[in-house]
C-alpha cells in the first residue's frame, strides 16, 4: 500500500488543502492519505482550536472524495510534536507499506532547520508539492546534491532517489490555490464571511458558524 502522510494544523481545512491532496493522491497513485493534525507544533506560538473540531472539519471537507485516515499522534496540545518522532511511530504501524511524507514547498525551503531532517529523509520518501510564491529551484537542488541523488523527470515531476532507495519528489501542482488558514481565520474574525466562504467547503463554513469557531 502507498500511503501519503501530511501534517499541519488544518485550522481550518480549506480548498487548497483538498485540491493538493486530491491531486497528489491521483498523481502518485496513493492508496490512502494519513492526516496528522498538530495541536501544538513546536514552530508555532499561536494556539489553535481543539483536535475534536479540527477532525470534524477534516471529515466534512474530505467526505468520500478519497481514502483517508486521521491520526491522533499529535493531538495533545501540552506536548511538543516533532515530525521525526511521529514518522517513527507511523512506520511501526505501517512497517510493510510505502510511505510518502508530504511537506509544502514553503516548509521544504526551511527543512534543514527541522528536528533531524536527514533522519526523516532516510525513513520515508519526501514529496514536495510546489506552489507560488514558494518556488524550489529544482535544477539548482539537483546540481548541489548530484553526488547523493539520481534524478529522473516525468512530465513536470522530478524524482530523486538516494542510495538508501528513498526518494524526494518535487511535484509541480497543476492547480495552485494561493490561500492559507491564517488568512481565512483573519477574514472570519473580521466577519468577512462572503470572502472567507469562497475558500472553504460549504459544510466546513457552516460548521464554523454553527460552532462559533474563530468568532471573537
């Protein structure tokens, strides 16, 4: 089984998340997407709504559009969560499956500052969906890492394989939606509902209003 792992706050889940996951699921023939909502990512200071609300919005947003699972490995807001530790736990459960860790191009540009980045690359395949304004210079990266990785290009997707047989995949998204959860929350706080609504699945928008989320 081919499983895509994607972490984040998903606070709230929006059409950009959905579009990206759906495209990767189809484009890379993934059998399942494993979502890991992070209730207390070490690199963020702002608090977020509870894991229960985030999980509910994910379920509403995805519905039955693709096979998915929600992990509670990073659900405790009192703990500091690192991707390296989470991936190790996931590998214990899915030890015989092919795992793809999905991180945005904005995160990849700072990936070397993460906790144990080289160890992460040795554990799982890395998928980097590229969207503006966070553009990865793939040709430069290939040249700088040519001693460690062999490269292959298929259409607009770059596959790089290292000596441990793990890959880094630079995936140029066909549909690029420039929106963030932070921007959507700002619109909701400012009661600009018609603007926020265009970036959210209808059910998620209604759930936010029904539960008074992000409403000051």
